[in-house]
C-alpha cells in the first residue's frame, strides 16, 4: 500500500488548532464551543411551558384544602 504524502501546510494548521485547543482548556478548564446556538428567551418554548404547568392543578387543590 502506498503511504500518503503529508501536506506541510495541513500539518501546520492541525498543530496550530491542537495548540489553541490545549491553551483554551488550560485557561478555562474545559473546551469552549463557539458554534453553540443559544435560544432566544423571548421565543415560545412549548416544552418548557408545559414543564412549568405540571404542578398547577395539584397545588391549586392543596391551597383550597389548606385555606378552608
């Protein structure tokens, strides 16, 4: 089997990326993801809204019983 030729430019880029990543981990303690999509707080999120409403009927009944 033929051995792949190494591209010196790609080797340099790969080494630079590795060095940058190592420095970032050393500085912050963990790798930082720069491409993470942060959802807007103003956008409607049905899953979160439904999770907040789970306890409402039970709490409402408890309050009625305790107040009487």
